[in-house]
C-alpha cells in the first residue's frame, strides 16, 4: 500500500473503478482536516452537494468509498482537496 502526503495547494484526482474506489485518510498532525470531494453529477437536474469528510487531528483515520455514477468527472476521476496539510496522507484501494 502506498500513502501519499497531501497539500492544500493541490487538487487530487483518483481513477474510479466500476466497483468503487476506497480512500483511507490518516492524520497525525495537530489540526483536523476537511476533505472536500467534488460531485460533478446531478440528480433530476439538481446539483449534488459536494461531500465533506472531517479527519480528526493526531489520531484521525477515515475510510470512505466512492462510486463513479456520483463522483466521476469527465475523465472518470474522483477529485478532492484538503483544508489542512500537516501530516495527512491518503491511500487508494481500487475494487
């Protein structure tokens, strides 16, 4: 498993597999982080609100699964950002 350190200046893109993709965020830094996941699709013509995930400070360990029908952008990727970059990493699991 490879973990990627996250930075606030970046927008991350992860290829979504048809069966879903799971992300694991781990935070060992002093401040909590909010992960904002872009939801580019609509339901009945209405925009789907972006998903936010809070990763607690120092001991945060959050797992979330994403499916292409809701989260895939035009390239088939999931896009997300983080609000805080001190000691936060992400691992990706394709299903």
